[in-house]
């Protein structure tokens, strides 16, 4: 079928490319920040003011604004991440770090500038979120295949199935095709070539499924896919230093709390306050993982933990499990490099041996350090049976494939939400 109308990519017109670009948003937001904070204090020619607070406060505020807007832009591109709830904590963190450095080095600053700049940044990010929702929604045109209907049913407005090799005047962000489908005829292949020439990206259906579900299918992993699952060594090293320094900072703060929890556990039931269990860790090495004991030592249970009214769980155990307090001793595992704050949850040695017999490629999840919280935990919750573990492994593989600071940051925010909601507790 001949192409009736010219192919045009969504948001490709010159004014759209300018208005939706991060550079424009940063420059326009930076101007608003300067006008509302610096000019009322130092006047139109604020750069001529002989005030040491000017450079320190205004520079720190602009840098904070830059990092906050850039971080939110990165976060909102991850699966299940576009939530207004992330704006406030991201902005607080981005302003707190520069202010902390200013206080450490005892530089002069203007509290008024920081307060005004923080409010402006918040309002700018909230306005950008709500005004830009319709423009951030990515529209995909999907070629008909045996699995395309399922994709449309699951993710609604994101996808439109094409009936003919023609966009019919509509503008999409990208085209999606199953390159192994028998329905991909030469006529459709020619259409894909025309889309590419028109600068409209063409993605495989498999790649888009990973993006919208946050999972990597494990049924047909090839050597090339394994290669793509290798995590970044640079970020791995950076993350190890972040983990080490954070654990070193947090352990003295939590130590009095550890003592109180240990006393409460000992008062309620006999046995040690800590539960130490061999777990499969980084690169398949077994390590002793620490937890606060949350069960009676003289009661037997089934093979898996029953999350609903398990008689083995103590009263204090129910509380520390719900709010993940029982995991806090793992700060010591993090300190010595056996674990990370974020990563696939380490399974017990016994379960790992069992899973490896029934779940393909299970051992590959050990390519990164296990974590206190992970992508599977915040998206799926607790899973023990084989089918649940296969889904969990798909989440773990997505995490490994997209191993980055931004995904770790998103998991951190979701973990905080999980702690307060109790999602996935057992």
C-alpha cells in the first residue's frame, strides 16, 4: 500500500523541539529563579553587588535547580516512575547537599535566597509536571502481530495498532514491531524503512515490553542478551563507595536503636537477638546475612514463610517485619562489602539450590551485590513459589540490565513508600 501522507514524528516541529528541550526549560526556569530571588535583593544589576552572599547563595541555588530538574527528568523516564510524589524529596535532597557543603566550609550565604529559590524550584517542577503530562505520554504505533493486542490491552493509550502500512496523518513518538512475526510482510518492512528515513524511531516489541513492564523475559536469553546484562563497572565502583560511606555514617546513629530492639526481642522470647543465615551473594559466594530475629526459636514451620498470621512470628517480629526494621543489621553486611543498599534480595543457600534447578538463569542474578531492597521488592513484593520467583527474576534482570544511579534512586523512593505502606512485608 502506498504512503498517502508524509510521515512526521510527534514533537518534531521546531518550536516543539525548543519548548520541550531540557536546555530551554532550565534556562527559562533559571531566569525565573534569578528574577524572583536575586533582583528583589540586589536590583536589576545584581551582578555588580559587592555582597559575598551573592555568588555563594545564587550559584548554589542555580546548581540545585539544575540537578533537581535534571534528576526528575531522568526519573520520569523509568517504568512506573511518573509520580508527583517524587518532586518534593528530590528537590529537598538537591538543595540540602550544597547547603551542607556551605555549612561545612563555613561560607557566607543568604537564607532568604535559598528559601525563595527552593520554593521557585518546587513550583517550577510541579507546574512542569502537570502542564507537561500530555506531552510526556509517549505514543507508539505498533505493527499487528500475535502479541500486539495483549500489549495494547495492558497499556491502553500508549499504543495504537496500525491496520495498514500508513500512519494516516497521525504523529507518533516511535514505531514498534515484532521482527520475528510472520505477519511482517515486505510491505510492512518497506513502511519501517520509510519511518526510519523520516527520523521516526523503530523499536523491537521486546524492548518496549521491557520498558513498560520493568521486566526482562528469561525464556529465550541469548549470548547477546547476556552481554547486555553486564552491569557498568564504573557505576559498580561508585556505588560501592556510596554504600560504604553511608553505612559508616548510619551505623553509629542506629546503634542505640539496635540495642533497644535487641532487648525487646530478648524480653519476649528465648534465643539470640540476631538471626544469622547463609545467603547466596555477590558472584555466587555464600555469606552470613544478619537480621533481627522475628520468630520463636522453638516453633517449626513450613518450607516457606506464611505472610498471613504465621504462628512462628513474635509480636515484636510482626512490627519489625512490617516496617523492614529486621533488615537494619545488614548495614554491617554492607559495610564489609557483602551487600548493597539496593540490589536483588539474597536468597537462602537452600532455596538458591532449589531455584537453580527449576528457574533458568537464576544464578545470573548474582552478577551484582544483593541489596536490602530491590526492584523486584518494590514492584512485586514477596515471592517464594517457583512461578513467583520467575517473575521476580525478570525484575532482577531488568535491574541488572538498567543498572544505574537513577534506577537506584527510584527504588530508594519506592522503598520508603513500601516501608510506610507495608507492601511486600512477610
